[in-house]
C-alpha cells in the first residue's frame, strides 16, 4: 500500500481534537432558541438575516461547541451520531428531561431501550435525537 495522494502520512501525530459537533436543522432561529436555553450557550457571533450556519459556545467557561447548519436532509430515526447530555443522578435526569420538554423537546418512542436504561431519548425542536444520561449509574 502506497502513500496517500495528499502527500504523506501524519507527520505531527496526535494534534487533532474534537472542536465542534455540527447538527443539521431546518429552522436555525428555532434551533438557536432551543439549544441556547437547553445548554446555557450563546452564539459565537450574532446571527444575521439569511445566515444558515452558526456556532454556539458556553456562556461561561470552556466546553464543547455546537454548530447548527441549515439542512434539507431528513432526520434519521436511529441516528449514527447524537449528543449525550450528562445529568447527575436519576432525579437530576428527570428534572432536566422536564426542563427540556418545557423548552420544546419531545420524548422519543425509542424501540431500542435496553432493560433498565440509564438514558432517556429525546428530540430537539428540529427532530434531532439526543440522550439525557443518568451519570450516577455505572
């Protein structure tokens, strides 16, 4: 097997890191409203009319970035990639589920739950699946 066409293997080694997760949305303003409230995030810059992409960052401190990109792709019922949002214990998990429901999220009738799951599958205002995790369980 030869060298890749782009000129060689990785010469720097181990410098990559996940910076932003990008999520497709239909209505960017609705998605920004939901995710900024859900995660206490803010847009990295103000959204201008006609924008079809934005990056949300934590309002305070460091953390993962979430980008929202207008997309016409259909929502996947069993997505290959999704967000796991960590809660504390089971009570915290249920409080967060209730809060997210009040913001416009919905519970997903998930057919792949294991016995005694530590997660709740939800969908954002755009139908994108995500999970709220009870992190107190092993």
